[in-house]
C-alpha cells in the first residue's frame, strides 16, 4: 500500500507545484515575450527614424549656404522685427519711398478662441505709410510679393498728397514656423 501511495503523493506534489509555481512563471514569461516584441518593434522604428534623420541631414548639408539662407528667409523659425522693417524699407527705397508710421502686431489665435495655440506657424502684421507715384507703389507691391519672404498684402489705402503723388497705408502679413 505504501508502494502505491508514494507515486500518488508525488503526482499530487507535481500537480500542486505546477499550479503554484510553474503556471504563474509561464504566464510571466508570456507577458515578457510580448514586451520583448514591443521593444524590438520600437527599436526597429527608432533605427528607421535615425536612418531617415541621417539621410535628411545629408541632404540638408548638400545645400549651399546661399540656399540655406534663402530657405531661412522663406520660412524663418522666428521673426526679427527690425530685420523685417529694414528689408521692406530697402525694397521701398528702390522706388524713392521711405517707410513711416510703422507698427507691428503679432497675430495670436483668432475669434477669441480659448486653449493652447495649436498652429505650427506664427504670423505678424506690419503696417506702414509710404508716399510716391502710383507706378512706384505698383512695383513696390510686386517686389514685396515676389520676395523670398512669405508675405500677404492685407490692406492698401491711399489718398492724394500732391499732383501725381499719393500717400499709401499698407499692411502686410508675414509668417514663420514655430
């Protein structure tokens, strides 16, 4: 009888050991295998991202310094207010006009919206007054629209100053990446 009882006790111990120790360990191993798979996927994504970053950096470094300057002028990462006014004044000076009464207005969220500003770009309005003949303001506005700096002419009003001379109130909007 004791001979038959030994294997039964060992079988009960084996079953108890399986449910008490082995089964929880197998479940933990399964969870760890899932975690390893997730981490391997994240690692391969990170490697692909690093490869893409390195490729883009190589392409960017192939640009000439002049092209980089043009790109930065087209979409700067911030607005240098003084440089903006100097650039616009330089264009006006080509036509014998000088900027007067300049004002800058940073554009925030419109319509009084609440919450964080989620736009990936910022905008600034520059208002000023210039005097000159009609042909000069036409060429001036054409040069502004054809310049590398991304701008929109928001408003233009004029009044007569002298014979063939007018005063123009101009507002332009320019943009930058945040």
